[in-house]
């Protein structure tokens, strides 16, 4: 968007971006995390809060649902001038989050999709029943042996499983990269850029990548583990964000779920929640896998 404007400059407020004390930021756009933005506005005085004309919360459901993000975001919001425009964006808003958002933004204009439109009809969803992670890996290799893959994103629930899968694929000769929360901002940006440029065909990641990355060449998303909440129940919103990494820009996509038998109730709850059918596949039936692309 900035290329259509004259002299637009952007600054990012994240941990590790060290700015000399006494600096006054003159960039028109500042992008950052709530905690660092809070420091920049109140502690370090890099940004004059009263001069902010537009206040945006991206992935607003996370910003409002997580207590520390909520407190930090609200503190900044309360210091804004009364005529500051507020914009909240997210693919999903649960009712409690929506109610709170409406308290933050008085008399809001709300633009939303119906729940049934969020299931992304252009994405065909399948599942494999697997015994363990080794079984899941075999199923993954069979997918690669049967289907033309542009680029793929594979989601793991833990960093440990993500690392295990990364080394397994790397040792089998695949072009693969790993993105997890332990990387710093520059390292994450480098990994994502290489994936965007097509230098790596497979991106293994935890939920750090479930939102906000749009790569049109992604044709397949694999849930190596189904997303769950702390309560061990299915995380519907994260599932939706994950599979939404394929089928971007109106194209068709494929989503495969690797499910242990004891986790089948999680899969069935996802089907019920979105009112969809996720078709079972036999990972050893190469002929059936080959027919998926027809």
C-alpha cells in the first residue's frame, strides 16, 4: 500500500529493536507488540500518544483474550485522543471477545462473515488415522509420493515435535524450514521470506504461523497435530486459521489432518462445530491419494 503514497515510512516496535533514548519517532506508521508499544508511548516517550490518528489491533481476538495483551492494549487505547479512529481485525471473534471489543469501540461499524462462510469451501479436508508420530510421517511421505505439492505448511502443536519432523524431512532430502516461537524477529522474517521466495518448499511451524501469512503458492496444509486448548478441547479458531493458510486468493487447497485414535473425538467436534465432513483416507491407499487432485 505504501508504494502508492509519497514518503511513507514505517517503524517497528518489538523487543530487540533498540532506539537511543530521547528519540522522537517521525515515521507515520508504527507497528509493534503491545508491551513494547506501551514502553515507547509512556516510558521512553518515543511516540506522542495524542498524535496517533488511527489505532489498529490486528488479530484482535488474541489481543483481547490474553490478559497481558488486553491490559497493555487498553492502557494505550485510554490515552488516545477522542477523535482517534479504532480498527479491530480478526478472522474470528468469539462472543465474549466481541462484546468487549464493542466496549472499547463505541458505536462500531461491524463487518463480518456468516459462520458457514468461514469453513472455506474451496479447501478440501481429509484425515488419516495414525498410531504415532512415525505413522504420521509415513502418511506424510505418501502424500508427497502421490500429490503434486506447490508449497506446504505443516503445523505441530509443540516445538519438540516440530524439530523432530524438521530433521526427519531434512534427512530425507526435502527443502524444509522451521519456524517457531524461540526465533527472534529477524530470524522469523528470514525464514518466512525464504518460504515466500520459494527457496523452501515446506514450512514446519507451531501456531506462531497460524495467522497472517499469505503465500499464494501454498497448496497443502497439514495438521501433524490437531490444535487444542489448555483444557485439551479442540481449538476451533486455530484450526480455521491454520487451514486458511491454503486456498488463498480464491484458489483451491487441501488440508490433511494426522489423528491418533484417542484424538478422534477432537476431529469429530471440529466437524460438528463447522458443520462439515472431513473425509477419512487410508494413508497406504496410493490410488485414492492420487485421485484427490482429479
